[in-house]
C-alpha cells in the first residue's frame, strides 16, 4: 500500500464530556483512529472554550489543530481564520468540528478512518462550478494547468453534466473537489441548487476535502447547520472549506491560482494545500473556515480515478 | 527591473497565450483587450510569484506591463 501520510501531529481541543460517557468513548475512538495512521495526538480538554490566544500559545510543533465544540456555536464565532499563527509567524491550519451528540463523533471517526486508510495513489480532483462564464473559465484554466502525472483533474462544471452524475463521481471517494460559483448557507447555487440531502447514497465513500470557493456555505444565517458542516457531520467529506460571509470573485480567483500551484508542488493533505494556497490579502481568507479533519489526505485510489474517468459529461 | 518584466511577460503569456504585446506601455484593457477575468488570474499569479498583495483598488494604477513592474519593484522595497 502506497501511503503518502508522513508522521504528523494534531492538537485536539475538546470539551470535557464529564457526564457523557458515550461521547468520551467516541472521542477515544477518534484519538485512536488518528494514532492508527501515525498521527500523534495532543489533547486539551476545556470547560469554557479557550480563546484564540490561548490556543495560539499551545500550537508550537503541531501540524494542525482541531477544535471540537457544541454545534450551537457558529463557525464564524468558533474560529477567526482557517489557520492559526505560531509565535514564529507560521500558519497552522485549524478546523472546527461542531457536535450535536456522541453519534457525530462516531461518524467523524469513521470518515477519518476511511479517508486516511485508503490508498493514496492519485490526486483525483473534481473541478466544479456554476454554469456561468465567470466560473467555468476558472475550471477550464485549472484543468489546463493541472497537468502532472500524479494529478487527475475532472472538469465537471454544471454545464457539462447532470447533478446526479457529479454526485456519483464525488461519492466514489475522490480526494478533492473545488467549487466556484454562488453559494448560500444551505448549499451551492450551481447544479440547479445543490443541498446536503442530495448526497443520499448510504454506501458512498467520503470525499477527502470539499472546497466551496463561494459565499456563505459555512454561514448559519437562516439555517440550523450550514452546508459545509452538514456534509462533514453526515460523513460525506472528511473536511470542508467554506465561507461564513460574502466573498469576492477576485479573491476566489486568487484561491484558484494558489490551489493550482500548491497541487503542482505536491501538497497531499488539506493542511498543506490550505497553507500553501492562501492568498496574501486578508479579505481572501478572513471569511473562510475549515470544518472537519485538518489533516485529511487529498489523494485517493487509482480505482476512484478510473471510476471518475467514466462519469458521463456532455461537452 | 528587466527580470520583473520578463516574469510578468511569462505569466501574461500563460494567461493569454495568443496575445502579442507590441509595447510594454500598452494598456491591458484598452489596447490589449484583457478582460477583468484574465486580469484577476494574471494579478493572482503575480501576487503568488512575488508574495505581495495587490489590492483590487490598485488595479487601475497597474494598467500596463511597465506600470506593473514599477508597482512590484516598489512593493518589494
């Protein structure tokens, strides 16, 4: 088995599940899942959620941070940015995991086990967008530039295939998917309105990382749980990346250039991808949040790439 | 400055492979016909290359290759 996962460390900041034995058990399961794949886990338990500065003082020598907390807290308030700065000014990805009950931790552990445990042969990346020249152009450009033996880009803009086919492709366990277009707290505007309930196959394999480069898909406005959070809690993706507010097209173009460059330079986890791809200007990243596993691999199996090759598109 | 101009030209060629640039003073929008989408990608590539920030408000100041090269040189100082 060709695993690209190297030795990594993660700091998990979690609530004290003092009276909730089931949650504590499922948390230990999560911890053991990370350990199984060679990831060293450090844990901080809290009664009152620590502030950004308190977490910042603990992140030395960590590759990523996962903040677990009550789902009543919005992603916008849980984290400031998709990464946290160390005292040496190094960016470390930080992700939020909202939990409603012990079952959410169990589902998350299962997803982590699946994405970290599969062969990581190929970075099969689905390039998704709404049907509009402004967005399909980004997909076209990325597909042209992502020309390397380890990368398999799939141009699946909304004008090229049916929503059902696109979901079938994602559910084959792709490593990475990026979406450009308009977004809402309940989902994407593209694909005739994509919602989390459209991922209905119970036997589907989770996507490694699903990036929504659009407005508000991690925002809670007028919704209980945002689209980005729901996909992680349903085990449809190990990690999602979405905005808690409106974003600018120019900033999302900056992300597309950064992501392309990071993939070509060999990023193989969402942590590496986000840190390398983050544009320099504050407005590009200030609204984005990582939800789920900050160390999720973005590579998947050869079989997945072969399956994705056969997804019917209508050029 | 010559290095900067060469780098800009190479990125420009990637973004608009068919376009011929007669002069480094040609206006991106009015003389070279670069649209806002091309410009967004072009600027993003320059920002990545030089790890600088070019705010959207400054795009009007960098209307040609020479002006952009000067902007980058100033930003790197």
